[in-house]
């Protein structure tokens, strides 16, 4: 299926006469089409196209329409784009289905009549995305067998309470657990697509953190200085945490051989779609995790039971997954993302279970560090659950609140159990962050073994862990929670250690500027401080600091400049108080102890900054 998509100021179409005997019957809407500010998708269905090409093509057109910011689409059948046209009845059917799919995405869609000669007039806009051609087929994306098997797997959903008791979801009383109910419904119905922008997309633009990159594939982002700082601090924090837990840090390639025996098998056991590239007539895929890179290192290494558990860590910048374009949204679901990946080789299942428990507790701490609430999900092979009920009861007690359990009847991937910490966002969509999985396949597949105490070689069990989840999703979770607080009239704020500006210094007048600059200099390297030296009213400068969620606002007037103390407004506290600057620095450092620190790469003086919008 081929499309030539044009972003136009206007398009006018009128059917003139039938071109083929099987031309479709005109309806009133087709007799005269006049659309303004539209995307015209000239479409040719080719011989051999399958139903899956409809999904791919509608997704491509949807993606293009969203990039050029139009809600009006004209689907125009245009057989002249191909020299291998499909049978007219199939072509008409697929054309209608593309239009219907786009209508279901809330676009205003019109369709030019099929099988007619038509006169048309249009004016194309003159920007880089105003003309775009695409060809898709039913085999555009590499889809693993695991995705197919997951769709065929039968699952039962339960709520497990802290006493370890399982209750079917439809019989559980959710009265006190609103978010858990939302999460359970989301998992069962699997409705992934947003109908409008959630809070985090609005906030990441308002705060100039992150922007979509129109010059790249959908789901690839540009990180602006404030967002890059937050991302960098989160990257360092999870890296430091894993290394403190004894992980060895490695780095592996972004691209792998599609025909490598172990990798080819692994691709079919990982529930994800891949990007496929060609080089020297060979197929490669972009990595979707650090798993196989670390497994290949382990397979060529020599170690014994004395080294176990052996933890290996990499912060993958980036991992790539060919997510369906309709599901790509903001920071929640991306095609290129930063995944902290740790894999732990364990001697046996008992050691695996102990480390799993420990990594779950580390993950709880990571969620606490970003000050986010979460719902817990366990996904368990039914046979494995029956053998380990007491272990799950201990986990439930540690979690301390009801959690969702999905029990599946057969393994569709490499793991027998895993947990996920999920956040519920402003539009009641749910997203997994922290996760740990017990893998029972890949030691055999990648020929990984260790020397046991009796001198024999044995296969380890492997834990897959991302104790924080994708770094982008951490920022998504922060913004979603604070956006919901804001929408309810509360005071949103960043975790102090992640706030791009921790202290904003605002002199009342030019007379206090020298003291304000000296104060700024005294904070360098200790806290992230900046100076609002603009020629604006005091009220406006305070208001703008509050819009940026600056945790501490220092107002410097004549009295402060004379005394050496400063007047501070702490975010969320309507009171003002005077404090010695050194004490304020100590307060912030004490509250952020144990977290990484870096400076913001913007001018410290606001008068010298520029806008990214």
C-alpha cells in the first residue's frame, strides 16, 4: 500500500464520470468535497497487501496528521501510484478500512469516491512535512512469536491482599482502592491510546523540559536543558544504586545480527516489535534492551558459584522498540528510550527468589525517591504459583496493600514470574516503571554456565531488573502526579533533588543587585541557584518563579542586604521567614543528601536566557 500525503491549505474534489464498471455508488458527501487545513492522503492498494497493511497505513497517516497538527483528512484513492494494483474490490475495501480507522481516532475524515475520474484543486503548504510518501505492507514490522503467543494465552486476574489471599477481580471490594480498580480495568481491557493530551505532555512543554522531534521518527525526543538535567540526575541515581548493590557496569552495542543463532531465538521470546536495518545485505536489529549484550558477555566469561549472585548493569541510551504509532505518547510510551538494565545470574531458584525480593525492595525505594504513588502487579505462571504460595504471601505482606495478580496458563515469554510497579495517570491510563523478572530460558539459549561447588558446570537462573523503569517514564510519573495535584487546586512541586532551579534569588531593586550576585556566587556548586535580574516588577518575578515550581524563593531588599540574612518563601508554605544563607544551603543539602547533584546548563542570570518555545 502506497500513500502520497500532502498538507494543504485547501482541497476541492468533484467526481466527473465512472472510470471502472465497479465504481462505488456516490453518496451526498462525495458529490462535492471542500476541505480546508487538511492532510490529503492519495492512496493506492497493491497486489499482495494484507489486512495488517491497513493498520500500518492508517497509523502512518495518523502520525503525519498529528505532526502537521491537523484534524482534517481526505483519503483519496489514486491507483496511479503503483504499477501493481490490487483487485478493485479489495482496494475499495482496504481504502474504506483506512478511512474508518482514522475516523475512530477522532479525525474529521472524508473519502473521495473509488473508481471515478475526478477533477480536483488543492494548494500545498511549503514546509518540510507538507509532502511525504510511504509504502507499507503486512510485514512492515518484525513481530516476535511471543507477541502472537501472548495474545493466545489465557489469563485470570485476581487481587492479592497483604495476608496472601487471592480474590477474583470481579469479587473484590474496590471501595477504598480507586486507583487499583482503574489499574485492574486497564490491564484487563488493554485500552492504550490517549484520547487527549495527558497532564505530563502539557507540563513538559510549559516547563520547557522535552519536545517532540519532528525531524525524526515518532517517539524520539529532544531534551532541553531543564529536562536533560532531570534525566541526567535520574540516570546517575539508578546507576549509583545498582553499582552500590554490587553490579559491574558494562556497555554493549546498539545493533545486532538478526541471524545470530541465540539472538534470532531470543527475538521470538521477547514481547516487543523491533526496528530492522540492512547493512552489506545483512539484516540487523536495533536493541530493545541490554539483555542479549549482557548475555553474550556472560556466555564468554568464566565464573564459579563463588561469584554468584553476579550482577551486570548498563544504562542503555538508547533502547529501541517499534511501538504502534497510535500508542506512542509523550514520555509514557516511546520508540527510543533510556532503560537502566541489570541482570543477575543466580545459582538456583532459591538464590533467585532471595535476590528478587531484595531488588523489589530497592525498586520500592526508587519509587519513593521520585515521590510517586504506584500500584503493584504480579504476573505469574500458574504452575509456578502453586509451588511458591508461601513466598508470594511473604511478598504480599511486604508490599502491605492489595495488588493485582495475573495468572497465565502457559509461558508466552522467557519468564515464570515478574512484578511491575505501575502509576495511574491523569487520564486513568497505567504505565509500568520498576520491574524484576525470573528468566528460566536464556542461560540455555546463550550457553551461560558456572562452575558449581562439586566441580560440574550448571546453568544459572537469570533475573531481569529495571529497578527504576525507563528514565523517561520516571519524569512522566512525576509530571502526571504533580499535574493532578495542580488540577485539584494543590501546589505542584518537583522532588527537591530534581528541581532544575532549587533557589531563585530576586532583588527588589537594582540597589540590591550587587548583594544578590554575591549571594548567588556563595551558592555555586552547593545548590542550584539562579538570579532574576530582569527589569520586571517584583510581583511578576515571584509569580513566574512559582510557575516554574522553584522550591525556595529568596527576596532581597534593603533590610536583607544590610543584615546579611534573607527572606525566603518555601514552596507550598504561605509563610515567609528570615534565615542565614548558610543555614538555607545546609537545609537543602541535608534534604538532598544521598542524591546526585549537578548544575543546570543555563545562564544563572535570567536576563540572559532565551525561550525554546
